[in-house]
């Protein structure tokens, strides 16, 4: 490896990291503003123009606050849990290609933290790791409400991860059937969605895989512990859930992880189903180089907005409703869709078995 | 399927509200220190000691307000007027006038008790202080100046709305005992602090003639 290659790797990671932090700062503010609009309120408007620096103000406040450690905590796990929440959240987004590759001299720079050939598996693994953070935070707090929150998180994550994984499998099979050699890598999934059908409809996976898209969308809402699936931190029932006993910067890390997860999960949904950074490019070279990133951000923000919209609309599910939706509706639906889609792909590639 | 239609109905409600809020049609919040909501006409705010348009004080130091006060928060001491330079048109004037705003319940009984409409209530409500002494309003803080401006505890305070101070009270006019036909054209009292140039109430003539009919009959 030459030093240029190392520099490019560092550049890719740093750019992805900065993008993620930037959109998270905007997302926290955007959610408060959007939900306020949906409730006929004004929302944050003190810090900066339209209150856009509200997140910075909140962050600074939390940073300077005391991190109280209750007496009964299991100290090791208690201190580890916030990091376990943040690190997987950032690692997930490292897999997502957020712009068209461009070249500097003789080197090609992909706008993606790292292009693992098992990208989707890595994402699934990391989102399972994030559950550990919640469970360990709940358990190590030595307090009853966090424990309840942690237990709920386990059940919820296991239920919905299955549905999410099945929806992903359908996409991977479809991509592989299109001739992609590396259907688990997000970069090749985006590549497989280039072009259009008949010059009008883009070749996004949402059209052939619409059921998988719906299942995936519901599953990622549950996976990020957002309303209406926010039983893990249901304020009205169990104070703050798993982060009840956290304060100051440790709480801020859970908070950060939640919003990073929202964005990266939406980004994955946009990549898998909405064509990622694919989109028409035009204009001078610089504009053409930036446009794919803008397409990507627009698609992602449509889904992020859906997150906020659903949060402002739906009441929280009861625990048994959550379980029955997960196990009796989503997983069977995802399984049936997987079979249907596999059979369809089989027919297309090998012809009918009786012919 | 029913559940799904309900889901979209819900999304429609929040989405519609958002559109209406963004276009400014549905925001109910007023950003209080920056913009003041208009208060009802008969709002019971802090008190003011009024003057006649010629600058004379209306208070005659009779202590009826102190007697009427259910919270015992008013303290008045009268003093004989200097015959050469009287402070009020009567024999006496309010030499000491104190209201303890920590005790006051803003019931307005002092206003009703006052025979000369010397004490009325303004729309001012921002009366927080950092010590108890400041909460006892004295004659100096309560008495309006000769231009009709109500003194404010903190005149430099951005919260002190001078416009509002000038157009403070309206409800007294509606309940006043004065305004009889015999005094047509003579301004006996004014419900609004400031220069006295208001129009008569719409049905003033009708009421006056009725009163004189009653007196004749």
C-alpha cells in the first residue's frame, strides 16, 4: 500500500464521518421542528437562524453536565454501554455509498467509508451489536425501569431483525439474478439499479420488490426504537427506559446513536430500494460530480421525513401488539414474499420446470 | 385493511396540520417576550392612581379601598391639603399609599370601593421582583404622572410596554357611578390614564335622558 492509498482510505472515512455528524445535527433539529409543525407549535427558534443550532446548544449543555453514576450500577458495563451504542451506529453508515466515485489523478475515490463484499451482513451484525448497548445499559443500571426497557429491547430487536433480514435477502436475490457478482455489497446493489425501464421508470428495486420495501420500512422503524415502536424508552410507562440512569455526555451518546441510526437506516433503505445515489446527472463536471450525493440525500431524507411523520402520527403499540405484528404479520409476509420472489426469479432464469 | 385506512387518515391529519402551520395559518403560540397577546378589556392587572385631566390627584385619602381589601394589602394615610397648593380637589389627599403586591389577589374590590375612581387597574402584569421590598408598591410607583403615563417599576425593561401603559383600563367606565346628566360635558373621571379626550359611550344620551326622566317623575 502506498501512502496515497492510505490517504484515500483515511479521506473516505473522514468524509463519511463528517457527513454523518452533520446530518445528525440537522436531523435532531429537523425532527423537533417538523413534529412542532405537525402539532401547531413553533418549535426551537432561539439558537441561530430558525433555531438550526439547537442541537449544538443541546450538545454543549449535555457536555458540561455532570455524568451521575448511581451507586447500584455494574460499573464496567454501565460505562461501556454508551460506546457500544455509538460505535455500531457509525460503522453501519460506513457501508453506505453516498455518492458516485470520482478520480483524483490515477486513484479512484469511492464516496463510501468502506466497500465490504459482505456489506449487508456487516450491517445486520452491527445492528445486532447496537441491541447489546441497550440491553447492557438497562441491566447494568441496577434499576427496575431500565431493566424493563432492556428486556423489551431484546425481544423487539430479535423479532424485527428477522423481518428486516428476510426483506434484505429478497433484495440480494434479486440483485444477484440481475448478474451482480457481489450482491451483498451495497456498492454493487447500487450499480445493479442503474438505468431505466423504457426510459421512464428507473430500475429501482422498490418496483420489483415493493412488499420487501414495506416490510423493511416497518422493521427499521422498530429496529431504531422509534415511535410507534419506542417501547424501549417509553417515557409514559418506564421513565426513559434503558437510559433512565444516564446523564450528561453518556446520555448524549445514546441520543446521538439514535439519530445516527435513523439516518443510516434510512440511507440503507434508500440504497437497497430507491437506487442509492443513482439519478440523472447533467451540467458542468463539478455539478455532475455532486449531483449523485444530492440524489442520495433527497432519497434518504424522504424516508427520514417518513420516520418523523409516523412519529408525530401514531400512538405507541402495546407490547403484545408489537409482538403479534412482528411475528404474525411481518415475518410471514417477508417469508411469503421471499418465496414468491425467488420462484419468479427462478422462472425467469431457468424457465418453467415442466417445459 | 381498516387499520391501513386509519393509518393513512392519521398521516393526513398530521400532514395537513404541518402544511397549515408552515404557511402560518394555525400557529397558536405567541412568542411572549417578543410579542404581547392583547389582553381582555377588563383584565385585572396592577393598580394605578389616576389624576384628573388638570393634573390634580383623584385620591382623597379616604381609606375605603383599604377597608374593602379582602387581603389587607392596601395601606393609606390621608393628609390635609395645603389650601394654597392643593394636591387633590377635596379636603385631604393620599399622603401615603402602599399596596403589597405579594398579598394582592387582584379582585378589584378597591376599584369598586373608591368613590373618586382614583384607583383603577391596568393591563400590566409583569411584576416579578428579586426582593420583597420591591413588591410593595408605593405612591411613587402607583401614581401616574401629569401626562397620564403610568410609572413602571423597571422603565428600561423591554417588557415595559409604554403603549399599553397609556391605554390601560376600560372596565371602570362601564361600572362607574358618575356620568349623570347634570354633568354633561364635564369630565369627572377618566377610565383611561392619559389625556382625557374620549368620546361618550354610545348610549350615553339615552341613559342620561332616562335618568333625568326618573328625577322629574
